[in-house]
C-alpha cells in the first residue's frame, strides 16, 4: 500500500523533478561550485541551501495557494497578507511582547484575512479573483498603518531566529516550510479532505448535493492560505529584522501562482498535488539563482526568467507531451482520450 | 486673475498691520509617502515653514499627477504667494505651470525636475545623483589608498534614474584607479530583503574573502547586505567595507556600531533652500539660479552618528 503510494506520487511529480534537475544543472554549468556545501558560522552554507532557504516564502504561499486553486479559486491577497502579518509581529515585539505572542498575533491576523476572503467567496459568492483583489490592494495600506509608514526594525532574538536562525545547522525557514508542506500534504491525502476539496473544484453544485458542506470547506481553504501567508510574512520580516510594509511579499502572489502552475496543477480546479507545487517553488528559486550567479547585467534578469519559465511551461503543455509520447512510441498510436478516465486513474487519485 | 488681484490688494492693505513674514501662504504639492525619505521630506518641509512663520497648505497627491495638477489649480484659486511641487513625473506640466505664471505665482520644484521651459518655474532644488555616486566612489578610492580592491555593487531598481546616475557617478570616480575593480553588479531593487539575497549570492560566487568593498545605491540594501555578511561569518565594515547613499537613521546606527563605513546624505531638507529662494524673490524680486543643488554630505565613523540618529529617527523615515 505504502510502496504503491510512493510510486504513484513519483509518477505524478516526475516532470517537475526532471525540470528541477535541469534547472539545478543549469546553475552548476553557470557556477561549478553550486553544489558545494560547508559548515560555516554554525550553519550550513552553500548555494543549494540558499535555494531552499530563499524559496521558503514562495513555498509556504504555494501550500495554501494549491488548496485554493484546487477549489477553482485564486488568492491574490497573499503578498499583502504577508506584509500585514510581518508588520503585526514586528509591532508586537517592539511593544515589548515575547516572540511567541508576536507569532501567534501574526498568525491570527493572517487567519482573519483568510476568513474575510473566505466569507466573500463562499458566503457572498463574489468571484475569487475580485474578492481577494480587495485585500491585495487594501492590505498593503493596512500594513503601512501598522508600521506608520516606516521600516519597523526589531532586535528580539526569538523572532529573528524564525527567519535568520538555524535548527541543527539548517536555516529555520527551510525546516518550517518542509514540515508544514509535509503536514498539509499528509493531512489532505491521508484523510478524505483532499478529495472533498477536489470535488468542489470540479463541480461545486453536485458536491453540495452529495452532502459536502462546501461553504465551510471553502472558508477553511482560504483561511489556510491566510495562515500560510502570515507565516511567510513573519519569516520575511524576521530575515531582515524589520517589517517593510512597502516591499514585503510584493508580487509574491504571482510567484506562488506560477509555482502551482509549474507544479502541473490546473487553474480550473480539481486534482492537485502539494508536493508538485513545492517543487515548482524550488524551480522558480533555482531560476532566480541562475540569474544571480550568472553575473549578467540586471537589465537581463526578467528576460532570462521569462525565457526559462516559458520553456518550462512549453515542455509541460499537453500538445508537447503528446508529441513526446508519439515520438517515443514506435509507430502511430491513438491519442489518449482525456475525457474518459484512464485505467490507472483510480489508484492515482488515492495515492497523491 | 481677478481673485489674485483682489487678494494681492488685500495683502498689500493688511501688510503694515499684520507684520511681514507671517503673511506668506505657500502651497506644497507632495507626491505621496511611498518611502521613508519622502515622509521625512514632508516632515522637514512642515518644520521649515513653521520656523519661518509661513502658512503651509499641504496636498498629498498619492502618486498621481492629476491630483497634483488639481492641487496646483486650487492653490492658484486660493491665491497663495508661492507653490512648491515635488513632481511625480517629468512630463505634462506646461499647461498648469503656465496658469501659475499668468497668476504671477512663483513655482519652485523640489527633489525632481520637469520637462518644461525653464521660464515657467522660479528654480529647482534637487540633489545631483551622479555627484552622490561620485562622492561614494571618491571615498572608496581614498579609503583603500592604492591597495587592490574587488568591489561588488548593489544597484537600485533597474532602469530607475537614481540607479543609472549613482552607478555612473561611482564609475566616474573609479576611472583611472586600476586597483579598484567592480567584479559583480546586480540589482537589489532598493529593498532590504533583496539586498540581503543578492549579497548572499555575491558572497558565494566570489568568495567572501575575495570581496573588499560593497557599494550599495541605497542604505536599505546595505543594511540587508550587512546581515548577509554577518551570517557568512565575516565582519561587515572590517572584512568588507561598505559605502552607500541616502543617510537614513538605520545607516547612522550601523556606522555607529562599526558595521558600515560611510553613507552620503540625500538631504530631506529640500524645503530650506526652496523657501529661501522663494522668500528672497517675493521680498525684492531676487532671481535665484535655475538649479539649486543640495549638499551631498559624506558621513563616516568620524562623525557623531549616534547624535545624527537621535535627531533623524523621528522625522518619519
């Protein structure tokens, strides 16, 4: 049973793993010491560690984003929620509270933001892209109100450890996103939760008729997204020992959505894989790393990124994979009909 | 025109009764509050006006030119004695500046200039971005005193004029000094977190011990980079010399703590010279030069950075 699950998962994430390997190889070509890791100043030190560490905010965001997108929704507000949560945590420690209170406070703010989005989408039935746009635009203003327009710096060692500290030599941010990712992936796949979320994304009306409380589930999904964003916001603030309301998480919602798409999840909802999204986040960070290590003038940054991402998406497109399939199979074979379920689909569904 | 004439007549009539300086009413159209420096500029402008007994009418344009144009029209309608503008963009000002000129209201540009005939405004008070980069480069040239030095550069947002000009100025200062070489240059988007991320990659790509100095186009990126250098087990300010531009309070604090070496001030006090020029012009028609350059003061460890920090921290940075 377990071996079958691992095999199914591997089959699902194989394209992402191949692309990640290619992106890392590109890093290696540009900078031969890329995989070199040593232990310096009490922490693991190396480019590959940077990829894992700097990918943390996007990785955290895409955990929640994957769930939201699986319900055929989208959450544009995550970047702004990061700024709000970072500002909340910073202002709490500046006021003399402990780091744990600050963390709880920030997570609570994130939960409130997510709850707000959830109510707009699930109860008031506003289109998700519009509903979350409200908070995306207004949220940064809220964050600026909390910090009073300045970069709120703090020196609380407990809070700083969440972003810039280490656990057994591994940067804390890496530990946090891997643990949370594993926990959520496990929670949705070892219970019926994942299947219920998928069913809402595929056909909400019939899921409701089948007895699923789609309203509560939708609110919960946005709430989880808010919580993930809040955690990412705290890490980003802790990393620079200050809450920068203008820039924290700016445009990161787009990276998170991109990570979900690179992870092979459909923006139209339905089947999803959190593990694949997380690998998508690492692919994006590897691309960023190539740009930084290449030493090219910054004018080329966005062009290089666009070309690489376009390449990745083209490789993943159904037409291209069909051509691959045709090339590999000797002689002409009938195109698989995507409307009728393939025979192994039932097992896949259980195992991802 | 009519309103202005009436008000002017009124002002002349009341002048002997109400004292002299207190009569001035100046309108100030600010871009918004997108950065800490901008907030400090607003605070300092209000302080300067209060010290001179000027009645300052403040309008926040929230990054929109149409709001600025509206504000200027309303200042003209109110018949103010002078207008200060921090223009959000360079183009599209001719018409409204013409209106101010017709109403005989002098306009002083602050912090940025505009693409309009220069007879439409009294003067422009700005810093010279190229000069700032030049001061930073010159400091580094003097500091290393002929020793070989591999420099890394954190640029501002790609394509923005501060990034282009501060880079140009720095490179000009380094010309002819072959011991100094810029080995890596990448954008940090003027933010702390990108400054830290990009510095991390510099430290790995070049090897921390092979980098002798960092030049950052603003202090925020330098502050981020300082943390990256510390995490790599090196001493910022000693192992890697750091010079950046802006002189925000946190940079003074870093210099006071020995983690940074120098910063060049982009003064938030643009209003001081602007109001000086305005008052002189209104008093006896003295024409100021068309461009007033603010001082780009260099702060190093020799200055009392603790005191400057205390003075600056409440300005709204």
